[in-house]
C-alpha cells in the first residue's frame, strides 16, 4: 500500500521519532448518533503504520509521513504513537549521567521530586 502524509493543526509530541508506530482510534457515536468528544468512547487502537518522516512546525500545521499504510483511516480519528520496545525499553547504563532541567515558563514553578532507575553495569 502507498505511504500517507497526515497534517496536524497543532505541534506533535516532541518525543515522536522516525521508526515509531502511528496508531489511531475512531470515536464511536453516542446513543443519539452524534460523535461528541466528552462522552464518546473509541474503537481499539488500530496500527496505521511506521513513521518515516516528521515535518517541521509551520506555525499552523505539522506533518507526519507513514511509510506503508497497514490499515486505512475511516472517518475522523484520534492519533497516537508508540515506541519500539526493542530500542526504548531499558534503564540507564554506564558510569554517569548528566541532567539539565529548565523552566521556560514566565511564571514560577516548583519541582518536588526527581526519580531515576539505574542498573550497576560493573563493579
């Protein structure tokens, strides 16, 4: 099947990467027959395909290209992604880690806790 480019009116999540799986679900009409986001439920997640390209934010839209379409989208859909568990399912490994935390907001913010998980790689 052919590839597809999907345009989103808002910025996509910054953690979306090439190689992630793009899924969608379709809202199920409520009893009155009208799709309403506040009380509609959705179908099970359906794999659309693997992300092969991510467009830059143009100020009004951002695009995502999916290589080979596994399933076609029917009607309006809610899109989401998942990471490949083979490459993204691990703890920190190594001798040190460096973390930088920034507050780019114009209002004051407080951080209450930072947590990490590590595995000792050698003794």
